[in-house]
C-alpha cells in the first residue's frame, strides 16, 4: 500500500512513500490566480508542492498528523487544503443539493487523521472533526479515521 504522511508534529516511523513534514516547511498561501484551472490545468503556478501532489495522487492512503490552533487546523494545514484545488475541475455540480467541484481524477487516496487532542470541551473537538469531515467530503476523499493521536495504532516514535 502506497502511503503518504503529512506531519505537523511527532515522529512517525514506518514505511511511507512520501513525507510532507509541515514542521520544516511553510506552505505558501493560494494566490487565487486560477492558473491551475485556466493556464496549466491541474498544476499550481507555485511549484513548492509539485512533488507532494504527485505522491498524493499516486497514494492509496494519506495519513495526517495534525495540530490544532485555537480550536481549528493550523494556518499551514489550511493553506495546504486551499492549495489542493488543482485536483478538481472548475465546474460544479449540484447533484447532492449543494455546490461541489467535480473531481479531476477518477480516484483519490483514502485519508486518516490523527490530531493533537488539546481541546477543552467535547464541542470544540466536534467542531474540529466536523470541519475535517467536510473538507474530505468536498475533496471526494474517503476519510476513514479522525481520532486523537493517542489512538494511532501504527508505528510511531513520540507521536
């Protein structure tokens, strides 16, 4: 199984085809230029995530190890999610009664999310997980797990 890991904290051990280490890089914000739809369909004008995009699309599974920042995903992860738009077409459908971009590709990897559980209330935790579920739904990605990092059953070192 081809696995990509997106890590914001901890040290995850084990086989993975690609590691996007958000502890070491800052994802540039989407500029809203729409080049990924008009000039170079499917390719972002910014080149900093090209290798990640290739690994992501070739993967069977992407595992995210995320922090929370003021009850939400960090700005770095939000930028990463915003920069995923090249993987979708500029056209929208209303088949489900809501506006959704059409997928550019036939298949996307499944996702698992393990988060740093710093929430003070169950309501905060629920808002965070609801947001992540919604993001992956809009991305046409099956998110099979959203759990606190302590529940990660894979190989790890100080997750």
